C-alpha cells in the first residue's frame, strides 16, 4: 500500500462478473502518466473469473489492491473503496470502461491549479455489440460549459439542466477526497441509478469546479449491463428513492438549491415516465401512476402520466 503522503489519486473500480472486460479497464488505470496512484479493485462477489484476472494483474503491478466482499451492489463496492482510499483525489472507474492514459494527470493538474472540489470531463461511446440505446446517452457538454472556467457547482449544474445536457455519470468526475469526507457524501445502498443522487449532491455542495473539454473517458455499451437491461420495478424503486432523498435534501438547502433540485426532479421523473416506465406491465404502470399522484404531483406533468397509460396502446412492435 502506498504511503498516504505519496498517493495523489485513488482509483476505485467495483468489479462484478466482468471477466471479459476488467483486464482492459484495470490496465487503462495502470498505464496512466501519473504514477503516484493506487488502484483499489473491489470484487463484489463475482461468480465468474474476474477475481482470477485481478489476481494476475496485482502480481504485475503492486499499486493494485484487491478487496473482496459479498455481493451487495455497486454503491456498497464504491463506498468500500472510499473507506480504503489514501489518495488526495478519488476517481471511480467502472470495470468495463477505460480512460485515456493522461486522464488522471490532466485532472490532477487542473484540480491543483484551480483548488477545485472536483473536475468533470466528457466521454465517447464504444458500442462493439451494436446494442440499441437510442439517443439518450449524451456525454458532450462542450456547447454549454466553458473550458478552464471555475464554476460554483450549482451554476454549472443549472447550466447543464437548462440546456438538457446534464449527466450524472460518476466516471466523468475527479473528486477531492477531503471534499467527499467533509460533506459525508457516499453512494446510496441497495438501488440502481445511485449516480443520479450522488452527482447531484456533489454539484449542489461544491463551491469550485472546472470543466475539462476533452473526452477522457470511454464508455462501453454492452448487453446485460445496468444501462441496457430491460426495465424492471428495480428501476422504479431507484428513481423514486433518488427523488425522496433529494426532497429530504431540500429541507436543509438554500432557496437557490431547492429551485435547482425541483427543476432536476421534474426532468428526470418526466423523462423516466415518458421514455422508460411505459414499458412496464399494466399493473406496474398503474402503480407508478398512483405513486406519482400521491408523492410527486409537483414534478410530474399530466401529459407524462397520460403517456404512461396510453403510449403502450399506441406502440405496436
């Protein structure tokens, strides 16, 4: 393990059954131009050969730590990584994606120069299996955010929301460890779409952040990932949990933050209902309809609820 004073960045990689991709992902961290890093691979109870791949890589690079735990989801795996991290900064890399060789050095230089809480950058998409994803994945904010400008987090957040280019993707963030710990930020356990909550809170609490206008991250689109799996009730629970937690956050937030949270909740809930939830079975759609009327009437439009009920009748595959 690297001395605390020497480690500039802790790269945290949750790993669960990605034996075909994890080697490439970890090597993209190992091959960084910034050498003073540690690579914390949290094996979240994989049942394939992921652990064996990690063990081979750890023999070749002493900066790699392997932490084994029983399967409890990506949030817990990331939180475990934070617990073991000694770096001045944190970077969360998914085990099927890769980063450019100078990603960490570029981010480190900018964060140190601007005294940022975090920096964010863009991504391209790698889809070798031609998995259908529609037009929902957008990781280019170059037309909205100015490069090398220092923003308050809430200002950058509002800009992205108002131009419909906001992305909660955590691998597009490079974060000061002390900022996460001072604000007690962690990933909500037991749900998917946890990035929606974590990244939003990060922006709302930050006083200094910078946008790097480069595609430093490369997202792999593959079948059977959280992003591409068929929608289920677990997606509903994830989005509604995020909404509930953000509504709780409003109780301790400024008026400016409350306005931003409300605008964001309106966008994500209406988008989810109109473009995803309508694919649920009738019984589940009716349940979503009732919950929205009961708890999220302020954020969900009547038109979205009409889409939820009527769109499946109009869509004939």
